[in-house]
C-alpha cells in the first residue's frame, strides 16, 4: 500500500530483491554497509500464506516472515 501511493512504484518480488543484492546493493549503493535490515517482498510463501519473503540486502539472506510483523520496505519502479 505504501508503494502504491506513488505512481509507478511497487513492492518488489523476492527475486527482484535477490537480484538487487547480486547487483551490488549491499556495497553501500542502496543499503548502508552493516545495516542488516530485512526488506519485505511482495512474494507470499507458498507453503504458509501467512508468511512473505524478506531479504537482507547486506548479506543476501532470504527468510520467510509472518505478515503481521513489522519491517522495512524498498519500493521499486
């Protein structure tokens, strides 16, 4: 909902967040070095729809997280 408040912006899928990590977002380009924040993706976990995938752009770790938890988002377009 926060991303859709801005024309053309959306919450990325889990694969898009992983690609951001692979492309070097962790090196201080998009994520401060050592921040270790998990960013929500728009991808629901298929084996448990109460979870969505989150990705840490500092180390590339992807983890399912309960949708009721708080966390950071990074909108893309």
